[in-house]
């Protein structure tokens, strides 16, 4: 059994498999999720349920936060009985959610005021790499915080990159998710264009995946396209959020506006909780 006591707030699609990997690696993990009954699976796997957010921070040495967006993260850190409401001095907060660099810098400042260390570690990869412990972790923060976090990051990912100070990891994450969105939408558009001209979807996916343009993401998403089922590995609403953040961060590239608009419209049509590959369903009309 490892001795570093870990707290984890946020047990969504990503949080659960990541906690499971820390448990499997022998770490004691205490958990908190806003909807508390969603803690039951990881508790069955050996985690403890924390009394609340304040207790999560005071009882543990390293506290991970993995929630939806900027507002959720700010709430968790700063509500009256939140993570920073007790004595947080000397704690290391590792913030895994995808948020804007501005929010990340703000959370870092809040932690510094309490004498705590802060590291942003958004991840590239969704549920499957989270389950397999093969995420790519984009760290931003001081070298001290990064080195302290490294043994835990090694459990969660196949690699971590210390990209620079707080904010740079968040920016790297927005950039890679822009690339992801382009890949997903272009895959959907290509297959639909081919289908409209008599090419079987299965054949078109084979042509893509066996050739130089095939990639990890085209291979990963092909079964969902063939089945026509899109359970969320990475919810479409999250890519809308990330594209919004990227645009707020200055992304004005030619593809960015139509891409953002299409995913936004798909979300408005009711596909927000499905996987981002459900853009295929939205465009297939
Ligand atoms: P999910 O599966 O949508 O899970 C979101 C989590 O965030 C879940 O635990 C939510 O708790 C929690 N959440 C959302 N809003 C709040 C507020 N206001 N307060 C507390 N907790 C909240 O997301 P993923 O796990 O796929 O992704 C997480 C991040 O990684 C996200 O930034 C992605 O872009 C990448 P709930 O269960 O609803 O009570």
C-alpha cells in the first residue's frame, strides 16, 4: 500500500476510471462527487467517501479535481465549505478539468494565498485511455509541483509533459482539442459525402483507416459510426465548451468558426450528452 493520501473531487466519465487506476496502484483514495450516489462504484473498489469538500482537502495530501468546466471548478475550490475553506497549507492541488488559462491562473492564485501548491494537468484522451492509464498529461505549474505530482501522473497516463507555468498546459489542451474537433467533423463529413455517392460506410472507413490519413481517432470512432450509437466517451457538450474557450483565447483560424457553429448547433439539437462523434448523426440529415 502506498502512503500518499489522495483526495479526488469529480466522478464523471473521466474521474471514475482515473480513481480506479490510483486504487489499483495501491493508493488510499478519498472521493467526493456533487451527486453523492455516483461515488458507489469507486467506493466498492476501495475508495472512501469524504465527509465533504473541506474534509477532502484537510484529510489528504494531494487533491485532484476533475469536473466539467470553469464554473464548476471555481465552485469546488471557493465555495464557503469548499476545498480552500479549511487549512490547505502545504497541500498539492492537481486540477485535471479542461478550463481556460485564465481560470487556471485564478485557481493557482487562490491556492497560493492559502500556502498550497497548484498544478494544472488537463489530459489528452478520453474514457478508454483513462481506463488503460494511457492518457497524455499536459502539466502547467512550478517544477516543484510537477515533480511532486509525477509519481501519480505516471499512474494515470503513459506520459506527462511539463509544458511550462500555469496556463500553458491549459492552452495546450485547447489546441489539441481544436485538432480533435477538426478530425471528428472531417471524418463525419467525409463518410457522409462518400455515402451520398454510393460508397458503403464500412468501405469508406476501411479506406480511411488502412491509409495514411487513418489515425488513432478515426480507428477509435469507426465502430460507433458503423453501429450508429454514440455513448459519451467525451461528451459533445464538452467540445463545444473547449471550442468556445479556444475562441476566447484568440483562435480565429478559418476552420474554427464553422467548426464551433456546427458543434454548437448539434448540441442545441439535443446531442450534448452523447459522444462528440454524434456530430455524424447531426450532419446525416
Ligand atoms: P462528465 O462525465 O460530464 O462529469 C462532470 C463531473 O463534474 C461530474 O462529477 C459532475 O458532478 C461534476 N460537476 C459538474 N458541475 C459541477 C458543479 N457545479 N459542482 C460540482 N461538481 C460539478 O465529464 P468528464 O468526466 O467526461 O470530463 C471532465 C473534464 O475533463 C471536462 O473538463 C472535460 O472537458 C475533460 P455530478 O455527477 O453531475 O454531480
